[in-house]
């Protein structure tokens, strides 16, 4: 079965589309998966790109550019996606312009179902990468294109994972967070101590060794007006518990403690031996001495075994 691909650049649509159909209201949808500086910049560029393409076409009218910073595998957290579908029901535009099929949705069944609903309302999806117009392609061909796009996404995911694993084997740290209590990042992305926060960390470890559980430590911190790293007055016992087990406080990085088995769901699982872990000693300056950290771990194990 051959697949017909329809080029959808503005000048070509102008030539191929009957005159009475050229005056189109166009919406655009952009998405990035995470709120990193690089991806947020990419999102801004995407939005500007579509704004320019649509407004420069005399036969098109820009309705709105919708956007999301979220995974493409589900509707949860995709307020822009939900808004564009609500506006589609009101028929406020004729086409939705996207960079690629995977930007619209990575769950093939969900995306195909949505495209079918849009087609039933005579609203099409224009994909720049695949160069298709969903109003001019049958469901079988569209399914194949989505399968190809999904396979390319999987390949890209595996390539990214390979690069990450290679950097781990070379002892190069990959830290997702900008900062956590006691540390921040310098210009090179390395962890550096925040002195006043480091004192709070030491106090938490000290209180625990003195026989205080996480609930008592929580109460101590709140009663003394000590705030969390995000400035909150209320502490979480789970946060305190994780701090007491965080090997970074003794200058060690343990990489790949979690992993993502399925790129489509994006859900992380705790690594219980499924993949190799990489430990980097003296990765940065320690806040807690190794003996103190190990004493806390021993006490935690003893507390757990006695429950």
C-alpha cells in the first residue's frame, strides 16, 4: 500500500487548494517535554516559527498558538492540548499546525482517535516534518505514519540513553535539579556548598543521631523558623527521610538509581539491579562526614528492622 504525502508549506497550499478554501483560520500547537532552559528556549522558537509562517501567508489567519510543557503520552498536564480541543469543538479554526506528529501526541491510539474526531468536524492537522494534511490522507496511511514516528522517537530515546550511560561510565555527573538543600550549581554545573544551608543539613543529621525521628526533626525545624530549600515554612517528613539517605551529602554521586523502562509512559522505576549503577567518589565537597553518614544509615536500618 502506497502512502500519499501532501506537502503543506504555505506557498504550495496556496497553489493546490481551491480558491474558496484558501481563506483558512490556522491554530498551531507546540510542545516540549520538560521545563529546562534549553527546551523552554526551543518552545519559544517553535511558537515564533509558526507565528511567522502563518501570518506571512495572505490566505491564512492566525487564530492562536497553543503550547504545553508536558509529556506527549497523556492529556494530564497538557492544558494547551485540552484547550485546543475545546476550541476545535467550537470550530474556531480550520487547521492545527504542528511541527511533527509526535509533538501532537506520542500515544498512537490516542492521537489517531483525536485526529478522527477533528476530521469529523472538518478540521485538519498539518504536520511540518511529515508534510501531511490529515484531511487528505486515509486512516490506514496515517496509522503507518504514526508508527514510523513512534519508532523514530523510540530510536531517539535509545540514542539519548546510550549517550547518558556513556557519560556515566566516564564518571561525568548528570544532575537534573538546579539545587537541593545544602548545594547549588556553579557556572560549570558542578555542586557547590551553600554555607547557611549546609548548617541546616548538619543539624538534621545531628538531631537524628541524637535519637530524634523525622517527625520530631520536622517539628524542630518548623518551630525554629527554618525554611525548606524552596522557602516553605512546612517540612515534609519524606523529604527529611530522603535527605538522611542522600549519599551526595558525603561527596558521592550514585548514578542511575532510577531508570525509564518505557519511553512512551516516561515513568521512572527504582533501579533494583536491572541496570548498572555508577558511583563517583569525591565528586564534590562533602557536607556530612562519611562516618556520620554511615552511622545514620545503620541507625535507619536498625529502626526499620525493629518495626
